[in-house]
C-alpha cells in the first residue's frame, strides 16, 4: 500500500502543482512558483503573528500574556496559493499538496542544532473525526519534517479527548473555551523533553496553546510550535 501511494505521489509531483509545468520541479513545485509563495517574514517569536516593525520580537498580546509555548514558527501567510493547497490537502485528500508544502517548510524552518526539538508531536484529531477523514494532516506533516530533520515523531504522545466543532469561524475567546481541557499528554513519552508541536495552520493560536499546556502539564521541558502557515 505504501509503495503504491509513493508511486502515485511521484507521478503527481512530476509536474508543478500550481502551474502544471514539468520543468525544474522539486518536491512538486517549480522554482518560479516556489518563489511566489507568500513568505511569512518577520513575526512574533512566541505566536508567529506577523509584525510590521522588524525591531519587535513579540506582539502586544504575547507581551501581556505569554502563551505556554516558548517559540512558534510558520513558513507562509495563510493566503493564496498556500491556503488553497492546504485546503486541498485537508479536505480533498490531495496528499501531494501536503507533501510538497511539508518538504518546502522543512527547508525553510530547519532549526539550528541547538534549537532542535527532541520529539515532534502532531496536533491530534479526535478519533471520530480522523476516522471520517482517513488521516491526520498534522501527523503527515510531522512525519515529513521528522524525516528531513532526523527527529523522531510520536503521534501517541498527545490525545484529543473531546470532539470540537469547526473552529474556523470562532473568535479566540470562543476557541479557548471550546478547547479547554480537550487534550491530554502522556508523561511517559514527553517528560523532560523539548517537544516540537506540529500543525498545519496557526489561526488564533488557541489550539496550539491548549495542546502545549497539556504537554507542559505532563512534564515536557519546553514546547515549540511549528506550522505551515499563519493567518495575518
């Protein structure tokens, strides 16, 4: 099955996912299209919110109330065409789109050796939702990053206890209330470790914060958040 999936991905990645051209394609996207992706640029170190002033290290919200994670990094703005590729990956089973974005992000976000997490943990889905979708997109992203960075991935370290409705239309306070106590981490897998918490998109940051707090409560030494994209 894995070999068949790999062959299908190889065929899909032979041409650029965006322009359809077959020349100079690397990891499913050609160089001109890759250069046109909306790079995030300067952002808050703790929540990855884009910052207009390059002299600032933290946004006002994180200065007033720091989140549980010590660092957040994202590769792109959640804007065209990254947003469309992520939506295809999440909702249309376009695994080639997800693989391409994860491979590109692995190059851009590769942490310095001193900042390497000990373990990558994907944001989990509730088992009913994952069963309906057929896969967890955060786990597939984490697997690609872990392979490129030579960091182990442990999807069983964190569990989603309760199902939550779609968070896309909710405000930050509503999301936090919706996610309160919705994650549980396993101390035997995370205690004393620097955890790289992986997701596809950081929107308000409420999901990452709830998951990061669960990891810290279970004894994790530090949590860094890693995502493909960040909403402005």
